C-alpha cells in the first residue's frame, strides 16, 4: 500500500490514479486516511429509483407562509420578555 499526503496527491493526481489500478493507494490528511479505489468500467451501479413526492409535501408551507409564522413566533417570544 502506498500512503501519500493530500498535497502530494493533489500535485501528482494522474500518477496515483494510475497506481491505484494495481495497488492500494491511501491519502493522508491530518489524522484521516482516505483510500483511492479503482472501479473497472464494466462494473455498473444500479440506477437510483425516482421517488414520488410524499403526501406530506402537500401539507408543506410556502416561503411566505413560513416567514409569517416565524415572525409571529419571534414577536411573541420577545413580547413575553
């Protein structure tokens, strides 16, 4: 395994991308270690399903409704002090 600093990786990205095809490469940033992972083109990730809006979305507030309610709450908060 090759471990490089984040600065070294940023400076020589192409070199480490090529190296990651055959060898494990880790990038050290502070106390953290990030692994560079090679995934061949023939591996495909499944498509994410498109989700339908929830019924709760219809119960949501518009920006103006939210603003009015927030102002009322803030006004009441300071009025009681």
